[in-house]
C-alpha cells in the first residue's frame, strides 16, 4: 500500500503487563503496521461514580465525637435518639415484609406526619478501562496493494488470537500478543493527540466488498481474486488504568 507520512503505527508486542500481578517476561516483536489516519480520533475518559444512600444512623454517628471510629470498629451508639428512631423504623420495615403487614412503615409515617428523608451521596468506585475503535476502508489499486491488504489482515488476526501451549491442542493456551498504538506525524509521535497504553485487540470485523461484492482479475500466484474494497473494524481495550500521573505524561 502507498505510504502516507501521516500514519498511525500499530506495533504488536508479546506482552501481558498488569499493575497488580507479576507476569511472565515479554519481548517486543519487529512486526509493525502503518495505516492512514482515520477521519476523526476519539478517546473516552470515565470514572465509576455510584449513587449511595447514607443511612440516618450513619449520618448522626458521624456528627458526634468518636462516631467515625465507632463505625470503623462496627460499634453502634444506640443511645442516640435519632439512631434509636432509625433502628425502630428498620424493625417496622421488616415487619412490613410479613404477609398481611404490608405498608406498616408507611402507615406509621402517615400517622406521625413525618419521615426520614434519604441522604444520597455520590461515591467514587474506580476508573474504567479506555477503549479505542478504528475503521479502515482499503481499496487496492494494484496487485501489490491487494497483497499488502491481505498481509495486514493476517497480521491483526494472527496477533490478537491465542495459541495452544507448545503447539499441543488441549486446555492450556498461551495469551495473545498485545498492541502498542501510536499516532504519528512525519515519522514522529503527534503530541497533539493522546498517547495510548498497551492494548489487547478484542474484536476485529472484516468486510469484503462495498455495496456489492466485486473482485479484480487476479495476476497473483495465489488462488482466487482480491476484492476491490476491504473494510476492517478494530476494537482495542487498554490494559492499564489511566490516572492523573499518566495524564501528565500525555495519555
């Protein structure tokens, strides 16, 4: 395929890195694929924020001296009037689960004309893994370019899949190779775009043909004829959790 100076270089690396588990040694492969830059680049940053209801007893205990320490030790300050009321309501709520006692708590609240309002707080739970999706439409203009597309497809699917350990079919498999993705401009990393940490290629969709399937006449020694258009969709998942430290490095 014709070389474009504005390329996205995707390097395969035999690697299974993790921040929490020691893994087997890795080695970098010499295989590299240079693709044209897609029409747009998208990156998603996200954190897991959950809505958490804070019980009235917990809220009241945190207001008193030593209340947080008591919670850490699993102790309940039952002498607090509000805590006692909360526990009383919890007991009535359990009674309401019995047959024939439906709505016991609601009935009591209607009679008293008061309820305990829920205290909802946002709680940070973690950071999601980033995912990257690319679609490349390739239309060869020569037999050489058609053969190059064939090699590109082979390289992606060969490196994304596992293999049986020692070549023996069984239950034990060797993990797939990983990919290092770089956005390039004139043979240098484009620092205006985000960096990407090591990824697994999760899925790869290959579509042969455009609106209808059509091929060139083949002059290759290979059997068959190359399609006039081939589209590949690649979905990568980043192995590393991106934090502030990595953002300062350009990720």
